[in-house]
C-alpha cells in the first residue's frame, strides 16, 4: 500500500518470515523511495537498513508461519522505516566489533541512519530507523 495524505507518504507491506523476504523487502523499499524522488545514495542506505532489520526480525523474533510488517513513512524529506515483529519484547543491541562476522547489522543501521530505536508494546516490538532525504556531511553527528 502506498498512500499520500497532506504531505505524509505512507507505504507498508507484510512479508513472509522466510530468508527470501529480505530480498523482497529491499526491492519494495527501493521502488517506493525511487517513486518518492529520493536520491540514489540515500535509497541505497535505506535499502541496506531495511535488509538488516528484516533479516534480524526473521532470524530472531519470528516463526516461519508469521509475517514481517515493513513500513515507510515520509514527510518533508524525513523518512522512518519500521520493521515489526509480534513475538518478542527483547530489545536488540548492537554487538561490539570483534571476531564474529554476524551481529554487526545494528552497528551498520546506527552508522547509516540519522537515528534509530526500538518501540515495545503489547508483547511485540518495532525496530525503526530514520533518515532525511539529504545525505549528511562527513563527520556530522547523529540526531539526538
């Protein structure tokens, strides 16, 4: 679903909780942001964030028979990507850089986004990342 109302753009779709859905979600987010006129660099960043969050939801918080809802909300060039799971209130935490190859996705999300976080309600959580449509200048800090 892709809707625009009074300057707010909203897109959302549910994906099956299977590994192939990370690819499907990346494509859907890319197409949506292209349609909204986002720059290729920022689209690439948001697509990578989407991939990490959807993969985490599938690997750590969903059963195979469930779906992973993904949502984009954009207003005046500020976009928030949300990935929800309905089984876990456990807040994900970035793992320190080390020997393990996996577990670094949230560090990437933190680095690419302007801000990110977790909202917990009623036995479920939403992991979100926010970025503006304009790339930050090198060395710029994250939003508070």
